[in-house]
C-alpha cells in the first residue's frame, strides 16, 4: 500500500482547514444576520412567522436558508481571494 506524500497531506490539511474556517465564519455571520432580520422584523417576516402554527419550523427554515446563502458566499469570497492565475515559471 502506498503512503501519501507529505505534500499531499499538507495540501489536504490546508484545504479542509480553509473550508472549516470559512464554514465557521459563515455560520457566525449568518446567525447574526438572521437574528438581526428577525429582531428588526424586516419585511414583516417575524410577524408572519409568529402567527404560524409551527413557528419553530419556519424560524429553522429561515435560519437554514440564511446559513446556506451566507456560508456559500463566504466560501466563494475566500476562494476568490486565494490568489491569481499565473503562468508557471520557466
């Protein structure tokens, strides 16, 4: 059985640590945004959710939607800022 090269292990560790860091950052930002949107009752969304029969489910779906959107944007912005394309050195 072949062992993984140290460069491969290092790059895998860097990749997954990048994703975990961005996911944690996206989660924190999305919780703040969802709480702010519900607290300020932007667009009357909190009022509609409060009148629903299963308001806990709608709050969960709302927070999940915000989480998916913000975490995806956080990861995309992180990938976007990784570097620039260059020709390999001769």
